[in-house]
C-alpha cells in the first residue's frame, strides 16, 4: 500500500524530529489544525467507545468507479489525542474502503516511532479509533 500524500507529509516531517518533545508538539499542532466539529455532530453515536478522552469520528461514503470511498472527520477534547486523530485522518480519509479495511495504522504508528511513547490508555484509545475506522470500511464493503 502506498501511503496517501497527507500521511506521507506527516511522516516526512516527523523524520526530521528526533526529540520526543518536538514530535509531541508537532502532534499537538496537527490536532489544532483539525477543522472544528459542530456540537450537534458530537453525539453518543459518533463517539468512539474505548477511548478515555472523548473522540468523535464521522464517516462519509461516496463511490469512485463503483467502489466505496470513505472520508472521515474527527475531533477530540484532549490535545494529544486530537493529534492522533489528525494522523489517522491523514492515513485513512478519502481512500477506497478496501484499502482502509486492509491498512493497519498501528503498524504505521510503530514505523513512525509514535507508538513508543504513548501510554497504555492512549494506545488502547488509538486501537479503538483504528478498529472503528476499519469496521466502517468493512461495513461499506458488505
């Protein structure tokens, strides 16, 4: 799988940052760049279960050459988690559902060196977000 350009841009930027604090600040900046989400979109239905902080994800589906393509919007009330949401959106949004279902973001986070410094709760939340996104892709394919 070839990474989408927005994700590749993040990976390239992270490759220049050796210090974890610099990487953390970059994650926070990514989260701050997410478009705001209307309060009406922050519902129990859009909330990701399994995250300690509040995370909301909304998927929208359209078709390209007869195949489902998903785009995602997301937001969190925690600044670091919001950055993780931004990275996931860069990896998964505007991609064919089949590619989304087959892409394990956890492996990509390991390659980027992002998962090394996440605590257990944040790691569990990341897995919950990835599972939710991939589940929505599988549902779109069904």
